[in-house]
C-alpha cells in the first residue's frame, strides 16, 4: 500500500519536505516541467500582510505608502472584510514561495503544486519573463535598492527622498520599455554600474543643457526639431527613462532613484500581460498534480474533497448579472482554456479540427501546453486558442455601446462563426496592454525658449484621461522636470482634443 503524505490537517516541516518531493516527482516526470530551484518559507498572517504592502516582494526599500497599505489591509483583515492569499510566489532564482502557517496540510500541498511548480515553470519558460526579467539578479538588486534608499535618506533627508519616490511611483506605469532592446537586462551588473555612474555624473556637466543657447531666443529655430529629437531620443514613451537621462536639475542620487523604480516597474511588466495565462497554468498544474497524488493514494479521499472545495472557489466565475461579477476571473478563464486545449488535443470535434488544425488530435497534451505557456501572452493566447465550444459553455456574447449612436445598446456578436471570431477578437483586445494602457509619450522640449516639456496622449476610441488624476500625475512630472509640462490629447487624425499645462511647485529646503 502506498504511504500517505500526511493524515488529517496537521503538518510539520518534514511533512512539507515529503509533499514537495511528491509534487516534484509528478511535475518533472509526468508533466515535464522545467523550474527554478525552490525555496519554500512559512509565514504568519502579519508577515503576509507585510508582503501585501510591498507588492509581494521579500525585501523592499522604505516608503510611507507601504505603511499605509499595511494599515489598510490589516484593518480589513481584522474586521473580517477580506481574507489572505494562501501563498505568494516570487519570480526569482531560487523561486521563493511563501506559505501561510494557518494552512492545513492539504492546502500546503495545493499551494506548493500551484506556486512552486506551476508559477515557477511559467516564470522560467515564458518568453516575456525571459525578455524582461532577471530572476538570478532581482533579489540582490532589491537589497541594493533598499540600502541605497537608506543611504540617500541619511545623506539628503527623508523628506527629499520621499518627494522623489512619490513622483517616481506616480509615473511608474509609464516607466517601462514595451519593446525589447538588443541587450538583456542584467540587474547584478546594473548594481555594479550604479557606483561608477554616480561618480561620473558628479564630475561632468550635462552636455545637452550646456549647449543650450544663453539669452533664450524667442523662437525654436536655434535648435531644429530634428536636432532636438535626436539629442533627447524623442519620441519617448518611457517617461522615467527620459527624466533620468534628460531632466536638467535632478541630482545624481535622484536619477538613480528613478532608475531603481524604473527597473522594478520593468520587472512587473510581464505579469500585467500574462495574468490569465500565469494563473491558468498554475491552476492547471496544481489540478493535475493533486489528482495524480490522489490516484496514487498519497492523499486520502477526504483530503482530495477538501482540495476540490478550494479549487472550485478559485475557478468560480459569476454570471454577468450576478452582483459579484466584475469581469472574467483570470483563474477561471485560464484554467478553462487549458482544459479545453487538453480536450482539443485528445478528443477533437470536427469543429475543433477546422479551428485548430495544428493541435487537434495531436495527442501530446503536455507538449502542446508547454509550447503555449512558453510562446504566448494573454492577448495572443485568447486570440489563438479560445474555442467556439468554450464560448458556448461560458455563454459569451458581445455588446455594442457607442454614446454617439442613438440606437442604444445592442448585441453585436452571437453564437455563429462570425460572432465567435468577433467575441474572441474583442476579448483578446481587452487583454492587450497596447490597447488598454494610455499611449503617452514625450514629443518635444522647448530648449531655446521656456524649456517646456511637451507630451502627447494618443486617444483611442474617445477614451480620454481622467482630469483630476491627470493633473496630479502631471504635477509630479513637472516637479521632476522643474519647468512647465504640457500634455496634449490628440485623436487618430492628430486633432487636439484637450491640453493640460502644469507648472512645478517651488523647491523648498528639506526639513
């Protein structure tokens, strides 16, 4: 008789080791996963709340906003208004999985399968994470960032440092590169270069601003548009990068802080594009591992039922008219699509063979899934693999609502071939960051005049920026630039829809 991994709900660290070894056997031998080395840590509820406040990272620099988040989450948790995650997993090598100490043995098995093998495999193999993250160097870089911020606070004062970080955080979502460069980011080398960079910047002038004519001309002809754009690398959509390189009055330490925030924003960039795939992969992996362990007799029927209860809650999808509905649950959609791919690969219908000729009936489930996990993001994954059968199962349809049309809301896509393709295209677009994120870029600087920074927001389908939020973020941008900032919203025909102009706040002495 096969030995059980545990009996009942209790566990100890020897039990966790047996669970990890059993999950690893299934993950490697049966599913063919390829993972980073695992580091599993058990934490308390308070430590989990602390991790929530610092975006789930194991170590981070100090900032008042993290304390604010901790106080909010702690109050909500104590009042019973929110629960805590069973785990948090870090995209690093080794891959760190934090497990709640309150979890039962069954739940520890579930989260180890989910995080230490499902997420871990996705982190290591998906092309976006390979392009944009440095799993080997992130922990060392976070340690460097934490120490560097502390040194800046000691040298320049906490208020000055917080003021710079406040502005950088406000611009964080516009501090990323969306297209891969020639060289992969190496955070360990970046840390070494930081010291050399600061020493160099303290010794030289900014050549760009040194060459700006004195006695500013009334026109921009002194430096042509082409010359300005070449000098400043315009247009530039990475606002933090532009400020780090070109803001005229920032001190070297402030530029380094912008660089730190920019690198951390870049680290999280792939996660925003792979929520459905990442959670779908981890959920599919934990379901396969837990099912296999139960079939092998390693966990009891009672433990498996406990798992199924939790799994069902994770993949629950409220109906569109349910008060709890807030869009598609990424766990539910991702897991449903993974299972549907398994069905298409093993038992395809004629419809599946027509829609998915490359994988229908291939009979290599894990080979197909590993290829999907490695080479797609949410937008392309949905556009390629959402099947008519799953759309019928989830009862998807598309509504058309244009405020400029008097016809009101109408059902724009139903369950026919044309409708399926429309629904799939529209759902994929909702996961395309190029469509849902505001397209804002620096287009010019008045070098020979008042040095105003000019940005354009290219409006898509009439979706203009929120006025209050825009003014607040532009204020931070102006404070870093130290001159006026102008943001112009333009439509597809370059027609000006609105312009915002913000001036920097007066610089006061640090307390």
